[in-house]
C-alpha cells in the first residue's frame, strides 16, 4: 500500500515538473520586470514643446513644460527692446473653461499678478483680455495692466486653449515671476478656480536670459507621461488581453487544425499585453510620485488589482498540473474565472482613466470603436461556436477529442 502511494506521489511530481518551454517563459517574465520601466520611460520621453505647430508658422526661441495644470509656455525675449512674445498653451480643457497666464512684477503668487485671460464665448468666438489681480476675490474683470500688452489673440482647438501676446517689460529685465490658472465659465461669467492641489502650485520663475524656468519639468513632460500611461494601458489591457482571450476561446474551437496555433497565439498576446501593462503601470507610479501629482485611489486600486491578477494568471502557466492530474479541474476553474475578472476590471479602469485624463474626443471614439468591434466579434464567434457545438453548422466540434495543445492550457 505504501509502495503504491509512493508511486502515485512520484507520478504526480513528475507530471508537475516544469518543461523547458515553461522555464524559458519564466525567464522571459523575470527579464520583463527590468525592461518594462525602461520601455515606459522611453515611450513617455521627449518634450511636448516640440509637438506644437502654431498658426502662421510662428516659432519661439524657448519653451517650458509647466509642472501643473497641463500647461506649456513658449516665448521669445528681445533684450534690446525688452519685449516678450509668448504663446501660453493650456491642454486638457473643455469649452466651458477659462484659462489665464500672467506676470507678477512685485512678488510670487496670485496677488499683484498682471494676467491675460481667455475663454470661448457662447457663440464660439474667443474672448481674450487683460485683468489685474488685486485680491483673492477677483472676478477677473477687464482692465489695464502695469505694462503694455499688444497682439492679443486666443484659439481653442482639440481641447487646448492658447493665448498669444506681446508684452513690453521694464528695461534690463532678466527674470519674471509668472502664474497660470484655469476655472469654470458659464456664458460670460467666470467662476472661481480650484483652491487645492495643482491650482495652488501653478506658479514659477522665468529666467529670460537663460531660457530656463524654475518649477518646470523640461523634457520629462508630465503630459507625455499621461499620454503614455493611457496608450500603454489601453493597448495592453484593453486590446491585447481581450484578443488573447478570443484566441484561446475561438481558435481552439476549430479543432486539431488550429493546434497548437491557438495556444501560442493566446500565450503570446497575454504575455505581451501584461508586459506592456507593466510599462503602463510604471508611468502611473512615476506620475503619482511627482510632487504635483494627483492621486486617484479608485483608478490606482483597480490597477493594482489587475497587476496582481495578471501575475497570478502568468504564474498559473508554470504551476498548472498535467491534464490528467486530479486537481486540473481546479486550475481550469481558477484560470477561467480570473481571466473574466481581468477583462471586466480592465474595461472599467480604462474608462475611469478617460474620465481622469479627459483626452480629446477622438481618442475616446477611437478606443470605443475598437472595443465595440472586439465585443461584436466575440458575440458573433460565440454564436458560431454554439452552433458548431450543437451540430447546426459543419465544422470542428468544441468538445472533440483533446489535441496535444489541450495539455498546455
């Protein structure tokens, strides 16, 4: 009796031993932990300043990626005439938002700022004017500044508002304190801006002689990181993961002729999607660690859950028992249920991310179209699979004799 138990234990251990392919995939997973952060930073790198093209081919000598409120300042300073030509860009805003940029010639902060304000009027035209800020309760009324401003104009395109202006500064000016802000607008009534977080940190110092700005991130663009975070996670969790699921569920239904194509397609898409998701998660951690970074507990919590469940799915690849093992049905149940949970949480978190990032409608329409196409295709294939299984159409039987690839997932 003891001999039989020992023999059974030896068989169980032998059938559970990892194969060379499993060892290779495990090594690939370990390597990815080190490569994913580098991939994230390389995708997110580069300055958003270089991406801007202004009307009439306007070119500015310097550009600063401002650290708060998704803003950028392009400028050219002429010391001989003490004139400052600026283009202030404020991204990720809607038509019901006012934006402002200004110089404070007396101190740092809001009080005393000589501001330029812009917003889109109800008829679609742009309003742009100067407004001196003399109290915390300012209504941003139009008024003259302590210095001359000319060539005022503004534009709103693709959720980005831009203010253009030429400012005459006092002679021998080498640096200025500047402030930028945004807030809600209803009709022609400008509401109060936010009084916490980034709204209280949107200020800095502009060195006109060196072309540098204190309180900016320069080439490490925060907006670039946000875009990289969104794109990487939408592609990985929102496209590659569902595609990997479809490969396992529907290619396998073709029977022996799809063996082992369905298995390797499934594993390749799932592993690649997870690695890209790691890179997307790395950009999220970088954004959250920035001094001015916003924290979104719900979005972060779902992301951590996805990362953990994804890691469990990949770990299951190496820990799965042989097909004839007595515990194989438990592994199958775990693998399938976890997969469905990952797909559901991925879809939810991507749209939560959209509400946070507030991208241009084109991004949301594009992803929504792809996501809808995946769902529609899955529905059609699900009907086809059921009809094939029930013998209503000619084709492979889903419950046909197991193929060699069935032992792999």
